[in-house]
C-alpha cells in the first residue's frame, strides 16, 4: 500500500497520496521494525498479533515453506514502499533503515531463508 500511495503521488502530485505514504512508512517504522543497537542492524517483524491494546510481535515466518525462519524476501519487500516514499521526500531515516536492513542480511545469513523454487 505504501508503495502504491507514493507512486500515486509521483503520478498525480496530489498531496493526499504523499501523506498516506508517509503515514504508512511511519506505521511500519513504529510497529514492524526492530533496531538492534548492539549490532547496528534493523530487521522487520513478520507480523503483529493484536489483542485489544496489546501487540505481540511475530518475528519468524508462520508460513509452511519457511516456517520459523526469517525469509529474506520479507526483509527486502518491506522496504519497497518506504524507498518509493524516499524518492519523493528524501527522508534520510528511510535510507538508514534500508542500509541497516541490508547489513542484517549480511550479519545473519544463517538465519535467513531464500525463496525456494
């Protein structure tokens, strides 16, 4: 959704789309991102189980083919929307998130699962 809103802004110039892309990016950063200060890396949660006011973060995949692993495609896919937003607004936090997510990929290769064909 974030990618689509940023792209819609790029195509139309309508501020409502940029606002949606920026809010979506902030939501991802606030709820789906984990910053590991010790290793200076970022990784992204697979999902969130919301029970009323309580959020339970889900780190590893719950899907059958990569169950209990950290899928590489999820770590990269989560960046597509914010990066498209970066192309529009130049927010340096987005590039920092991106670089530290890529660093996580090189930091923890044994934990990552690459898509199987």
